[in-house]
């Protein structure tokens, strides 16, 4: 095959030889100092301006890749190609790449079957894909325990829980829960405080059944839609209520919460409080509250809109425990009391290791014990309590618990991929 002069000149060594010959011809007969000066100029010029070579496609690339300050010294480099950027490939991509290698020369010629490494690689990828753990979501268990200041049951109540109301809805994609505490101050105006809180829960139920069965709704969405639907319904009652909602995505354990007022929640993981919500209050013993717009004149200074709800999101894990409750729980029990009851039920080594039926029984017992402990403190005029501490800080020193309705919900998640 004939080689053209242009192809010969592409060789870097050939370039050097030609430049040296031309330099000698030009400088023949020059004084020594002029010759050395010209040679130095050629050397500096050649060093600062490296020649360019061409790829087979005709695209010029640098013959030597210069390292920039932003590049890592551990990245692979080549004189004839840019740096590699590794990207994750799918299983099908790996198999396709391996299949193309079958037609080439084996990198391991000493093997009796040169294709064995490629075959094993493909089989391993395929088996790994089949054995890849497929997360089947979470099972969610919940249990309510309630007690009211009064044992009367009104027509709209499920249990004698005073002014408190509670709600839970579970569908294929999500689990929804709420605790609402009707503001008892309306009684002095002849208004039944519990009717508004139960009306809110009914509105939440309708929203969840209508819109929250395909894709999980956020807790704040359920709160906002339910509240405004209730305002526009013919069953709207006078009154106001706090609200604490949680929405849990069963597929990934993602939870969203929305809170108005002093009904709160806490997340316990491994025997410690991972997160506890702060109450939304306007003044001591005056929580933020949702109210009927027909009667805003009576409580215009303390009405809260759904857009003002405190919203959070949490990534829940296997056998996390969520405690939701009205202020009757949180005003009477310290955090360490709640943790001691949970630890006593589950045990130091039980977190994350209980079977489904065991965990379901435990949360029922935990909710009942929390309710009973809070009720006992609420009726003790000499006990120390979070409510008495807060009252003292507000300039109203007192002892004892807070006599109030108590609603407790305990929720836990069970990862279905755990075979225990």
C-alpha cells in the first residue's frame, strides 16, 4: 500500500527530524550565539504549541491531554481519547455488551472453553436480577385508646371521648389517621364542641375515599380539602377543633403530617424519640384551631386556616412506632414516661425483631397503658406534669395534671420483605 507524504508527516518523530534538518540548513554559516538563540526559540515554540493529530474520523484531538485543576488524579487518561465518564448500565445493557464479546478473541486463551467467563457473567447477571429483593411495601397496624372526662355518648360519637374525635382510613396504597380535639370553650355559648371535631373526621373520610385510593394524598391535602368540604356542607356545625393528621405511603414508608393546634405526634425508633412535633399555640392553653366561618366573630383572633398548618414529611422504617394524641396525652405524660412504657412492653432487644402478630398485640397494649397513665395523672392534683410546668412558665403556678379528654393512637409499620 502506498504511503502519501501527508501520512508520513502525521508521525510525530518525522516532524521532529524534518524540523531539525530545516533548522540546520537555515542556520548554516551563522555565528554560534545566533544558532543557539534560534534553536532555543524553536524549542520553546514547539513545547508550548504541541502538534495536532487526527483521529480516523478526521476530528482533531490533543496529542497530549493536559490535566486541569478540577480533574481528579485518579481518573483514567489517554493520549488519544477524552476521559471516560462511567454511567450505570441496566441489566440488558450488560448482557448486550457481553454478547458482543462472544465474537471476539478471548482474553483468556489458556481456558479450554474461552467463552466460559462470558457465559458465567451473563448467567450471574440474570440470576441476580431474579433474586433481587423486590420490596413489597409495609403493613401498618394501628390501635386507638380513648377516655373522656364525661361518660356520655352523643349520637355522632363512636365512644365516650368527650370533645375528642379520631379517624382512620386504610386503602391499598396508604394509611390515613387523624386526631381532632373540639375546643370546649364553646360550651359557654351553648355550642356542642364535639360535633365540629367529629364533622371534620367525617369530611376527612370522604376525601380519602374519593381521592386518596389511587395515589396517596398528603396529610395537608386531606386536611385542606376536608375542612373546606365541611364548610360547604349542609351538616356544618358550630365550633372549632385542633387537628393532627398523618398519611403513610404503604409502598415506601414515606409519611406526611399536618398539624393545627396542640394535638401532636411523635416517632419512636429503637427506643428513642426520633421526632416530636411542637404544638401550634397562640397563647398558653389557647391552641390554633379550625373553625366554622359562619361564626368567626366569636373566635376571630384564634382561627387558623389549613394553609397555616405545620406540615412535615418523614421516611419511616421497619417497626417504627408513631404516637398520636390529643393534648390530654401530652399535657399529662413526660417523654421519658412514654418511652418507659414502650420499652417495658417491647423490651430492650425487641425493637425491630418482633413478628407481625407480636407487634400488633404490643401496640394495643402500649396505647391502653399510655391512656391509663395519662388518665391517672390527669386526676392527681399533686402530680408533676408537662401542663403544670407550662402553666408555671406562663406565670400561673400550679400542680397536678390536666383534667381533659384523652385520645391515643399508636401506629407501627412492618416491612413485608422481612421474613420474621
